[in-house]
């Protein structure tokens, strides 16, 4: 068996979910999922794609219309201007697959990645599977579950390769401010680090806008 797998823990939240799914009609508060079903137009498009036989191998980076739609979303909604072509976009089978590919790409054995504590368990596993070491920095309740950036910088060593952020954050709901992001960017530039940004919950906001 692969030695790395031996050290990967089974996610506590997934154990809870597996147990909940054995119950009749449980009140589910365990996963970061919206409370509505997949919208009708998406279901219909998926069903139509099957009927139209879009079931064969496609381009490995994803089909062109999807990558075009992602580029449009990133440029127009997120106002990220530096992603200037489809060659910068790769479609994955969800967020965790994206993080898996990312860490397999940027990490070598023993490289350190700064991550928020607590964090979605699977994210840490993606780093460990790539041979990375987790350097956990606590999100502070007194800072509305944000980082103390001085503490983040104090954890940087010669092995630090990347800083993972997740905003809005699962499970705390903490949100990084524009000043937090600017401070992090300065730290990353100074120490030549990647920032890996997991924004899976960018649309789950109640009283403010995603930055
Ligand atoms: C922080 C975080 N990122 C990403 C995801 C989504 O991962 P996936 O698309 O693989 O389900 C989740 C799911 O719970 C998550 O909690």
C-alpha cells in the first residue's frame, strides 16, 4: 500500500455524513452545500447532453464552451484581468480535484504549505498526498475568524512554498477583508510564495460582497 495513504485520516465530517445517510430524513447540517436542489435548466442541459451523445472523450483541459464561460466569469464577475486566455484554464472534477492537481504540480516532498486552522479536512489531505507538510495557522474568533497576518509571516521558513486561503471559509464562515488580502499578497511577494485561493463559497454571502 502507498505509504502516503497510511497517513491520510478519514474526514470526520464525512464519517458523520455517512452515519446521517443511514437515518430516515435527517436534519443535515454537516456539509457545505446550498439548501436548494440543482436548478432545472442545469438538469435539463445535463440530460440533453446525454441524449445528444456528448459522452465521449473530450479535450483534456475541458470543452471549449465551458472554458470560455469560466474565462468570462473570472474576468467579468471576479474582475481578474491577468488570466488572458483559455490556455490558463483547466476544468477539473470539482474543487478537491483542482486542489489535488494544484498541489501535485507545485509541491515537492517536505515543502510546507500554510493553511487555516480549522480547515476542510480533504484540503489538508491533498497537500499531504503531494508530500507537503501542513503548517496550520489558527483563525482567530476575536478577529471574526480571520488570520493575524503577523502570525502567518512568522510561520514562513525556507521550505514554505504556498499559502492556502479559503474565503468565505468552511467551517467558520470567516471572510478575508481587502486589507487582509493586500497584506497576504505583500507577504507572498516578499517570500516568493504561491497563494492558492479556494473560493468555493464565493456566492454564499448574506451581508457583504465577495472580494
Ligand atoms: C473548502 C471547500 N472547498 C471546496 C469544496 C468543494 O469540493 P468539491 O467540489 O470537490 O466537492 C468544499 C466542499 O465541501 C469545501 O468545503
